[in-house]
């Protein structure tokens, strides 16, 4: 039997006043005349974001949720070009380690998904440099937590620039500029407009990168609708990973806005995927990308409990019979 574990992204809809993404713009930073005072405020916001992250992890543990995506906005203005001398990790080390220790104590898989501006295949050198710098921040945050960074950071291939093959080869070329430690952190996912499952598999197989299959993205953007014929190849991209295979699940907001994520997950759509992969892997971790976050997870697991083709393990996990 295959074990399925559900996770969700960043925000909890159930916890109040617990945003892990509180921010401060550079314009706001500049309005504070005392630069040191402005930096201290940035550090207070960052610490508050980490404290809220720990609250969310405790909420997850109480709800038997073992899979969670950290927000990439924990540290406002990290790596900003006007703050090259700010050692943002120094005041956060104790809280980062507390988060990592708690996640490990409760056997919780945590990872990141950097924003869309991280582009390995950019045609502009400065964007590649800034992308690597942003990825290094994620690496250092994981190291600060005491978490093995291997395959903890999922990202898209990048820009298509109306030349799919050239854009894929540019990714391969630029990949050589990415430090090995950061390369090992990366997973790639197929997207909904530019790079199909087949495109992404090409890179993952060539560069030994795990592929995170996004089912909704595939339905929105594909050359061959039958993704099942490539599933064994997706599995093989995980052969060197210490983690179970991971996928993304979401549902279209509507037929007209098919690419947009709905508030919740359509259980029937989800099981159309699961019935095809049942038995192919011992475990699969499914990240819910729905607007209602943890509420969407709770609603989905309640609907799954009513099915006769599963065996419930706990508040977010089940066996496929």
C-alpha cells in the first residue's frame, strides 16, 4: 500500500495573528532616519516571523500534519543591494535552531519554494547572480535550522522567452554556475504556461534533479495529456534523494480561470491522480496549493475519510488500499 501525506503552504487560516510573512519595504526602511534603528526593526520583524512559524509548526503537530512549506519571506529585505553589510542571520540563529529542532522532533518535512524572480535560466547575468544569492539565503536558513538542505527547495525552470529548447539549454549552461551545495538543494516542477512535464523531465534526468509533479499544472499545460506514461521516469528522478517523492495538488478555480488555484481541492480530481500511482511508490507527500491553506487540508481529509478505498492513519495521512 502507498502512504499519502498531505501538507500545506505557509499561512494557517485557523491561527490568528500568526503571519510568518510580515514585511517592510525598502521605502519604509529609508523613512527611518537612524539606519541602525531601521535594521533593528527589520530584525524584530524577522524574529516575529520565525516565532509565528514555530506557532504554525506546533499547530501542525497538534493536528498531525507532517508536511509544511515555509514562506520565503521570513526575512524582509534579505540580500537587498542597499544592505550588503547586514548580517541578517546573526540575531535569528537561536530561533532558527528551535524551529529545526521542533520539526525534527515531530518528524515534520519542511521545505521552501522561492518566488518567481529566481531564474536560473535568465539571459541576464545579474539576475542569475541575484537568483543564486536568494537560493543561498534559503540554504543558510535550512542550515541554521539544522535541517539537511538536500531537496528542500522547489522551483520552476524559469523563463521560456518564446524559445523552449534554447531556454532549457540555458538552464543547463547556467546550472554550472550554481554551487554544488545549492544544486543539491533544488527540486524542479513542471509549470502551467512554459515548461511541460516532458521539458522538466529532460532537465531533471540530465542534471540529476528530483521532479515535483504538479498535476494541476500538467492539466493546464501539456503536449501529451497522458502523464502516466512518464510516471516511472518521475519516480527515477528521486532515486538519490533521502526524502519521499513529492507532488503538488490543487484544483482549477473555474473553467474560465483554469490556471488559478481554487479555495479547496477537488477530492475526485485528486483521486484520479492517486489511483494511477497507487503501489508505484511506498510514500508520496502531497503539497496542497489551495487558497484556504490548512482549512483546505482539513476539508480534504474529512472528505477522504468517507471513502472506502483508503485507510486513515491520522489527521493528514492515509493508505491507498
